[in-house]
C-alpha cells in the first residue's frame, strides 16, 4: 500500500483579479491599453467638441461610448446577464450616433472594439445579430449622409464595423475550450484528493490489523502470566512464580519476533516472498518446512505483505493451540495467482492455557486481509493424512 499521496494545492482561479477572463493568448494589460488608446484618440480627434449645440452632443456621446467600451473590463458578475444585451445594444447605437454627429476623428473605433467584445460576451447567434445591426446602423448613417462627416468616410466602412465579431467568437470558443480543460483538471484533482483520502483510511485499517496480529494474542497471554505471578507471590510458591515469569519472558521474545516481521510487512521494500517466508519459518523453529512449486516470480508488494501476515498469524495459532506439532507450508506460483497453504498436525505437548485462547479476531483479520486482496481462503481442521487432528489454512490470491 503506498504512502498517503500528497495533493498539490489548488492555484488561483483563472478569472481572479483583473476582471478579464484570462485565456492563453489574451493579455489583460494590452486590452486595457487599447481601450485607453481608443478613448484618448477619440477625445483628441473627434470634433466638434464644446459646451453647447452639436459640440455638447458629441461630448455626451463620447462619454457614453467611453463608458460602454470601458465596461467590458468589469468582472462578469458585476453586470447581470439580462442587462448585458441591453448594454451592448445601447453601446453600438451610441457608436453609430457618434459617427453621425461628429465631423472628424476616430469615432468609428468604438464600434470596432465594442463589436469584437460582443463576440466574446454573447453566444454566437445573438452576437452575430448585434454585429449585423451595428454594421447596418453605421453603414446607414454614412450612406444616407446623416451627419457632417459622411464625406470623410465611405459608407462601406460602416458595414465593416460588424466584422470584428468573428474574432470575438473565435476567442469565445478558445475560452470555452480553456474552461473545459480547467474544469477537467479540477475534477481530476478532486478525484486524486478523494483517492488519497481513501488510501489513508485503507492504510490505517491495514496498520490496525497488523498491530492486532502482533499484539492482541501475545499481550493477553503476557498479562495473564504476570497476574498469575503476582497472585502466587502471596502464597510463597516461588517455583511457580519463576515458571510464570519464564513463560512471560518467552512470550515477550515471541512478540518481538512477530514485531520484526510486521516491520518487514509494513515496509514497501520488504524482502522477496520466498526468502522472507523461509526466514520466518526458520526463526519459528520450522526449518525446511517450506515447499515451493511453480515458477518463482516477483509478486506485488501488497500480495507479499498479505501472504506474510497470513503465514505469521497461522504460525502463531499453531504454536498456541498445537505446541510441538509439525508444520508444513506450501507456496504455489500459478500463472495468474499465488497460493499459500499452512498445515499443522495435532499438539504433541500440553497446550499452555496460560496464553489464553486469543481474542478470536485472528481468523477474522486474515479473512479481511484476503478480501482486500480479492482472494479466497479456506480454514478448518485436517481430517485425514498424517496431520489428521490438526488445522489447515489455504488462501489463493490473484497476482
């Protein structure tokens, strides 16, 4: 089981800060600079400009056009969606009117830039409709000579003011693709975080099972021996006190052995399965008890860990319930699975009741471990053969 995965922290949202939607290829500072340039150029060149008459009308329309153009840099949530078409429609009407009332200057730039933003802000059908309206209004103003500046600009120039909408639609498509990619990345990150949390919980459950396998049996027996020794002190039977103390020491040593193998099982770089199982049997007093069949191969670490813990639990149960019995272990490597069978004969020495009967959770823990590995397990008494009267555990795990 891998360590809990570290998940990168989520970065700032792509719409954060400037009010412009940050799409690859769009520079918000360049967009602002262009808006400032259009407004400054209009106030510098558009005439007449004065406090009364046509000059006042030009001044008011310049302010309206400037406000309409500058509003495209506001955050989207500042303008309700229902008001966006109204704002943009009024903007193109004001742009066409400015072309009509002014006699000189760059008033037509408002129409070009505003129509380009329409393609970004609205869905294609609405944006094409407003772009066509802008072209007809600006072209009509010049064609029908509705203002003093009609002689300076050809009426076809007015029709071209709807053209930038195509650039806006293209940018909108790029923006949607970018947003979809970002959403997919965020979904993948959320899935990774959920997987990491699941891995942590699974790892905790696995460690809890391993701690139980090592401590639950031995500590219960050690506690009983120490309580027995404490009770015998008052009777003055020092020989029995020493015997209980020796048994407690023996169980401590056995627990240390089990703890050592638990560390091996918990580590990702645990020893290879065959070598680890052989060493475990040697330290348990069952030298040459392992038989290996099939072609030996490396198996996933989680399978190695599971099989070692199953073997450890089975050997502990054999030592507790069938002391002195012969133990045979068979490890079979198949094409798509690995099988482990541990069989012990009946006890040849008196069962030490001082160690207790255990918590009853050992076999349950083995079954849970096998289930997590999607394997199968059978456990029960041996009814025939030289080990009749003993116990057998057999598990098959894919991998």
